[in-house]
């Protein structure tokens, strides 16, 4: 039954699902911190929000522990898990800038370099870190300090809104007026709240 559920899960994913027997397993599971070595049962490489929902639902129904990898820069290796499911969002790299409103909507797999590349042509920037390879989602959820912090606050202070896939597979929006408690948590409340799909942040000139 478990084998049938696994095959159904893989068939419902738009992105690839990497298993231990696959030739690229070791390459895909490798972490930024080479001192940490974890072996997930499978790696779900999501390409869109439907993939994220599918992976979250499969993990819950299969009683698998989950780790979320965004930009992949996490030092302690929290983006992976032994004997569980890694939900890899690193392929979800869309960036959409609104230069009039001074906002940017960013996919969870983006690095700070991806965001800077898209915003700098408008003379804008997100108050963020100092390393271009840092994942912007993890940086934001962890606070985010950098050269612009003293004048413009933490990266999390500039988070306006996030689309989130919850543990039960529901998709919600968190901002000041919708799911305000979750929005508070994403902006520094601490803890592993959910899998963010995309977030909207304030830009400064």
C-alpha cells in the first residue's frame, strides 16, 4: 500500500521526486554546510504551489518527518532530514517587482542575489543580508540583518505578506488583516510555522 501511495505521489508531482536509488540523489541532497550529511527517503523538487501541497499532503498521510529547503543556505542543515521527506523549493525562483508600489513578490527558492538582480534595475533594494547566495525566504523568516538594517530595519520588518502552505495542505495568505497571528510568527515569532510559497516585501530606494 505504501509503495502504491508513493507511486501515486510521484505521478501527481510536476517536478521530479528523487529517491535513494536515483543517480543524482547524492548531488541533490547535498547541503551548503558540507560537514552535515543527511539522508532523506525522498526529495520532492517542487516547481509550483500545487507540488508543495501535494508533497505536504503525502508527508502527512505517510507520517513522514519533513524538512523545507528554500535557497539552500542554512548553516545548521535544517533544510534536510534523515529518513523523511525533503520538500525542496529551490526551483521556485520567480521574482516580480512593482516599481510604483515599491514592492517585490519573491518565490521561496530565490537567493538574495536573485532578488537584487531583479530590483536593482529600478534603483530599489530589499533591506537584506550581505551574502548573495543566502536564501531570501530563510533570511526573512530568521530576521535578516545587513548593510541597510540600521536605517530600514530587518528583512522581516519589511515583509508585507506571504502565501503559505499549512501542514494540513491549505493555502492561506498572511498579512496584517488576514491570518494576522501567522503573519506575526513569520515576522519573527520563531518556530517552524509552514512552507512559504511566495512573499511580498517592501523595497527602498
